[in-house]
């Protein structure tokens, strides 16, 4: 059963989008959207006890996004080492990075698309 809370259009998706934008600033928007959709699908497929924890954190993230903004919320969660709270960012980061580099293996560390290949002899 899918929930809006964990959808790409909900607070979890908004957080995943902002976090990946901060981590990979040169990632094209269409690739980021695909990665966010993947992360949200995976989060929605976890077992019930884990989904309860993700859902609880996502409610708090949604409130924070409304109170202090999406960017500030993502930046805080990106850098926090608070147990349980920091796990949400680590989960998004690991799922997002795995998807990005499995789908587009030549993606640069900043998220930039693979460099265009041109023969060494061309100018």
C-alpha cells in the first residue's frame, strides 16, 4: 500500500530531492527526478516496522520543511550525527547514489553527466 507521505510528491520526496541536489549539485534535474522516484519506491517497500520509523521521521521532516524551509531542513539532516535522525539522510544518500551510479556509471562525483567522448585526434 503506497502512501503519499513516502511518495516523490510528498515530504519524503521533497527531502530526497533537496538532499541529492545538495550532494550532487551538477546532477541534471531529469536524472535527479528518476533517482528520487527510485528512493521513494524503495522506502515505500520496506517492512512495516521500518516503514513506521521512516514515516515518523518523514512527518517531522515535513513539519520542519514548512517551518524553516526545504533547504535548511535538508542541510541540517545532511550534516547531523544525531542517532535515528541522521539515518534518514544516510538511507536516501545510499539508495540515491547506488541508483545513479548503477544507471549512469560515468556520472562525475559532482553529479555531472558523463563527459562527451570525442576522439583524441579531433580539435
